[in-house]
C-alpha cells in the first residue's frame, strides 16, 4: 500500500512538472546548469551498457546523495520525448522523484544522444522499447534497484515505448505516461486535424519518391 500511494503521488508529480508555468528570469536559477536541471541532493552518474541488439546505451543514474549502501530502492525508469535528450527532460523528472524516495535511472533512445546506432535520429520502435528493459538489467543498476518495485514513465513519444516495454517485462509493475496528444492520431491527421486525406496521400507519395 505504501508503494501504491507513492506511485499515485509520483504520477501526480510528473503531471505537475509538465504543468508548471514558464517564468522568465534575468538570472540563472541555482538549480540549473545552463539549461539542465540539477539538485544538490542528487548524484548523477553517466554509464554505458549494451542492450540486446548489441548497441551501446547511454544512461545516467540519478540517486539520492543520502543513499544507503546495500539498500534496494523503488525505481522509476524515465524515457525522454523525441527531439530532446535525457539530460534535458528525463533528468527533471528523475530529480523530482528522488526527493520522494525513489531512484530514477534514465537513458537516451538508441540513435539519439549518447546512444549508438546510425543513421542518427532514427525512430526504430523495437530498439526504443528495449531501452527500458536494458536500463533495468544494466550492471550498474542491479545493486540498488528493487525489481519488485519498478515503474516506467514515458514522456511524450516515449509513453508508447514504455507501454510496449511493460507488456513484455513483468519487472515493470506500473506505468505512467505524460503526453500532450496521441502521436498515432497526430501523425495521421495532424495537430487538431490540420491534415486532410489528400494532403496526407501527397505527403506519402513525396516521401516514397525520395527513396529513389
């Protein structure tokens, strides 16, 4: 029950992180380094491990500085949106969750950021789904993650990958997704139905021609 209450609270927290209004400031806040959110209470360790496809996965382990050696912690595995990287978004969620008693590893999707794979910025769902499982199984995370208390959070497009990952990995006990819109519907119809059938077919034809 304690874990369930924490899950509900943290789910609300993730929504709150996204919902916070933007406030302009003339100085750099003390909790940022450039455009990266940091906290003096959190340790961030950069690691790299191979996934089942043999590709190097760049990840970072966000843990509390008060972490007790040998203790197993409930964990949130955080996936980032397309177009940004783990340090820009996932680290914000990870840092907030650590303050609630979790550890929060995050990773770059393959073909993005510090992960291997070419062509760069490719979208290959199978490898992106694998990122969640690989982060749990990574040698650097095994010593402190409680495998019975793992939650995956997918931000924006990673929500789809997180959901697919949880379907095939029983270690993932719960899932939360944070997104502004359904990517499948947006791809098909555009934002707020801005693309009609004729436009969509023209776009597909143009894309097919570019393959020659």
